[in-house]
C-alpha cells in the first residue's frame, strides 16, 4: 500500500528567492525535516526515521516526492532532509546562478536512478531551446541523453 498527501506552503512571498539555493534549502528543510514539529514527515511518519512507524505511514519503506516548478525544487531538495527514495520533478532545471548548484543531482540526497524530470523542449526558463533544456536536465538528473528528448 501507499499513503499520499499534498503539502501546502506559503509561496506568496518570494523573498527566499533572493537567497538563492540557501532559501530553497531552508524551505525544503522546514517542510521535510522529520525532527521539526509540524513537518510533513513528522506528521505522516512520526518517529519512522528513528525506527517507529508513524501515525499514517511507515516511512522506513521510503518516501517519493513530486513537485512542479518551485515545488519541484523543494521536492528535489527534500532528499537532503528526509528518507526520500525517489523524486518526480516537473518544470525544474539549473537556470542561472539563482538555483544552479542546489538542483544538480550531485547536491541531492538521491542517485540519478532515483530522479525523473519532465520539462518542455522550449521551456522559457529552463533552457529556452532543445540544447539548453537537455544541458539543464543532464545536470538535474545526471542522465546524458545526447540529443534525445527521452532517455532512461
């Protein structure tokens, strides 16, 4: 079986964006850190990372995250704070200096086999054209597709 949930977070203030990776890491930590009272992992899993099954889920089996755009960055970074075993990311990349290093696969708590990413070939922010999108997705996922848009 599985348990599914939706995480709601305040995205009305974009002040954390001026902090670049640090702001995204803080937001991911606050949402996912199991020891943080009120975090999604604490609410779902209780003390699962330390050995006890939680009120809703036994997170020792692993967690999968998913997000779109800002949520994809947070879903990717969650693996640095919680027992995440897979991430599905929509609309994510390594654009510019703002988020560049924090969403590269080597900075995530996941291997390239645990990350999947979907982005448009002409995404205006994450690549602008096929070559740019492929370069950013290679950095985000660790998969080198050459000139192919689909590779696993």
